[in-house]
């Protein structure tokens, strides 16, 4: 996301060079976590975390992730992991 406009994917401008940066997001049942990693999967900045919104609707999750990612440095690529939700999950 562009920090100033909130539009599309923010690019660090590294392309396929060795210093490419990856935005890593974990969408968990109790927290949303994110950091920026280098090619060797080392964190370039400390992880940031917020509580997972309740109820965790797609729109609310996306809004929370946009706000969370705005605090991080530029990145080239994105990786997202998340748990499965269901209407019957407690």
C-alpha cells in the first residue's frame, strides 16, 4: 500500500535484485502481525501486531491490515498466511 494514498502495492524499487523486500503478514485468530523480510527471510524491522478485529469480516480485516502496513518500510512482494474461519468456529 502507498503510505500516503493507500493505493495499490507499494514498491521499494528493487525488482529482482538481491535486496528485494517482502511484506510478510500473518492473519491469526487473536492477532494480525506483519514485518518486512529480506531475501534470506531475516526481519528488516521489528514485527508489528494488533488484535484481530471481532467479528473478523473481510472488510474489517483489510482495513486493519492497511493501517498496520502503513507503519512499515517499502516492500516489493507480499506473502500472507491466515487461518480458516467458519461461522461455527468459536
